[in-house]
């Protein structure tokens, strides 16, 4: 039994790049919809409507995968789910969609594992972060953004050793940390 305790989103691009894409979209709309004299208000409504129709929020719509953190015995592991080709679910999509509509995620495999023995809480957290940072150098994570911001925010409030010890008690092959 896996004891899942956190999920990290994996993004197609950074928020900065996404913001630049939205700026390009706005410029393209401005060029395609000309201002008509005396109908400035209607033209602005059309441009705003087009922008909202073809844009979307970053946080949930740009996700292309997830890393799920869990405890198994005396290990912390991560497994990853990526957007798959709906026609052949065995393959990770080559081109990721910009919008969440019709996305399908499947378990691809184990992202990492690290053993925890008598480490202090801060060391456990650093091991997790180092494993996640190392993933950005490996396929299929190269060029993708793994968002660790929420994990970093809660890390100072979590007694990692106690959390992992509690979760490992529910594992079938549990060993004390």
C-alpha cells in the first residue's frame, strides 16, 4: 500500500513564458480586429471577448503532469503521471496542449526514490528537494517546470520524520525509521 502525501504539478512552461504568449495573443487580436470610428466601445468588447475565449489561467490549465510523493517502508518515492496521447495511451504526448480540455493523465513510472534512516527533519526535506531538482535534467522532465513552491511553503511547519514514520506504519513492509 502506498501512502501518498503530496502532489507536485509539472508545467509545460514557466509563468513568464506563458505571460509572453498571452501578450502575443493580445497583439494578434489587436491587429486582426480593426477599430471602427464611432464604435470603439463595441470593438473593445469584441477584443476582450476574443482574448478570454482563447486564453486561460496558468495554474491548472498549463499542467502536463503530476509527481505524486509517497512513503514505502523506509523510502520516499515519487511516481509521475503525464498527459498521454488519447489515441495511444502508452505514449506521452509529443506536443502538449495549452488548455486542460480533453487532457488525459496516466501513470508513467517511478520518478525517484530515496532511503530515509536516522535523518533529521531538515535533511529529509533536503533529500526530497534534491531528488526533485535532479529530475529536471532527465527525460521527460527536461524543459518542463516542476512546481515545488507549495512544498517549500509548508516544509518549515512539517516534522518530516514524524510524518514519514506515521505513514510507514500503514505500509505492509514497514520498518521503523
